[in-house]
């Protein structure tokens, strides 16, 4: 939760406002996925990858006599597989917490909290500094379609946060959502090539047959694409039901190609509800 933004997950409202609920549900998801209370870094990063990771000089000392010493620390958090897994965990937990909070609010259990929140008037001021940083980051990795995908998610979340300040920011959110969706095929191709390269780098550890077998088992990037749901929600709220239906159709076709049945069903249900509104 503390490193959420490092995992390219910027929609941290529930982490900030309902940390205990978020932590509880996140812990349940970790147990469900990994059959453990914790996550082993070794499940995502091999020793070879650890050695090849980018290093950063960090000052770490046990006493003042060696305060001028530093060590090279591998930036494991930049590992794509680790980042993807953590981002998926946070995204899944976010959706679950959203549903739970809605239920608690409906039952009146959050009434006192809501009353207190209404007493505090928060003036949201657009963060130009963060906007520049996000756009600069995107420009620096414009040729890296894997990490570019996560950077685009960050921009989508950022502009959506300020949708109430100016409609311009909602339009920018929509624009970046479409940019992400329209480049998914390039992201998939880059992911596949990157996985092949990663396997081949292990040639000193595994035999050629083992490497070939690992390459043959590479699947497509099967992470959730937040842009689909965000656009569907935006267009539904704007009562642009046909646009929302088209997004659902795109999402259904995309997830079918990845055999992500639960996501297919989710958007089929959403599409059916939208169709009923059109009628």
C-alpha cells in the first residue's frame, strides 16, 4: 500500500481514507493468490535478474564512523513481473473495497464518517507539478510500450481525479484511455519479445531444450486494462450509452483473446445493463 504509486497504481483514495479495510482485503487477496501471508520476491525475480537489475548508490550506515559509505542497491521495484503482479493486486483490492464501502454506506454504518466529511470543505487545486512529472515520464519511455502502458494508467487516474475542477481534465482522461487501448497490440508484442529475451538470458543456467520449452509456454500479457472500465463508467454517467456499449464490446473481444473469462462476463453484464437503458 505504501509503495502503490511505485507500482504505477495512483488511485489511492481508498488506501488513504479506509486503510484498515483496504489492508484487510489486500491481505485476503494475498493469501488467496499466494497461499501465504506474504509475497516472496523470488517468485518474480531470479538471481540472474537480480544481478542484472539497475543499481542505485544508497547511504546506509550502522554508526557515524561510516556515514560517508554507500552500497549499490538493486532497484527490484523496477522489475516488470513484480510491478505487474502488485498492480493487479492493488487494482483488484480497490474494486472490492469500493463495493464494500458502498454496502456499508447503504446500511448506514458509514453515516457518521460521511457526516464528518461533509463538514470539511476540501478545495481541490490542480497539481501542475505532478502533471509535468507524469508527462515527462511518459515521454522518456515512449519507446518502451510495456512501461508506457503503466504510465498511461497513471495519467488516466491523475486527470480523472480533477474531473470536477474542469471538464478539460475529464476529456484528457478519456484521451489517454483511448491512447492506451489503441496501443494494446503493440504492448502485447513488446511484452512477448521481452519475455523471449528474458528467457534467452538464462542460457547459462538452463539447457537449450529447457529454454525452448519456456519460450513455447509464454502467454500474452493478461493484466486488467483499467481504461476499459473507466471509459464505460464515464460514458454511462454522461448518458452516452452507445459509446459505453462500444467500449464494452472492445473489452469483451480483448479479454476473449486472452481467455480471461471473468473479465468477459463482467463486461457482458455491464453491456446488457447499458443496452436496457438504451431501450
